[in-house]
């Protein structure tokens, strides 16, 4: 039986063709961390086993950002190369999807990620046992 702190759905991806890429995903009651080299090559996957405390801290971090208020899309228009990201989360009463290309909620563009987006990446990194996620 799933724990009360586990998500119904969780998928977060950050990356691009000319940089390292990172993902975390919840599948069949297990959490996985993925890392790709440049050009999405050399994928490495690690199964994670976060504690109940780690899940509690993760959800508290998301509430504090708050990701639940982000728009569905952040895209600067014609400029589509570079960093792409997607967040899909369903947990408790919350369910949302947000994504972007070189634009970050609520106010970051290009290589300048917003503080809210940096906080999301830091929360994912902590949930992944300190593994890189940026």
C-alpha cells in the first residue's frame, strides 16, 4: 500500500541537447533518478528510496515555492533552443503540469533561472539524495 507521502504521479525533467540533462520519475511505486550526457547519450538510472522524512521535506519545499501556482507553459516565443524543462506532479489535493524552454517561472529567462526554479531543482536534488539536478 502506498505511503501517504508518495506521489500519484511525479516526473521532473531539466536539460537540453548541448548540456547534461536530469530527470526524476515515479513509476510503479518506485522513484528513479536519470542523468544523460550531452546529446542525451549515456543515460544512467538509479533507483532511489527516499525516507518518509525526505518526502515530507520535498512536499513542504514545493508548497513554499509555490510550484502549484505556476503557469502551464513558459516559452519565450521564437527562441526554442537550449534548456527545456517539464514538471508533472500529482499528490494529495494538488495536481499540475508546467513546462518551459529557456524561460522559468516566474521571472527567469535564458541562462538566468528564477529563484523559484532554482528552489525546485534544489528540492529535487535533496529528494534524490543530493544528486545533481540543475
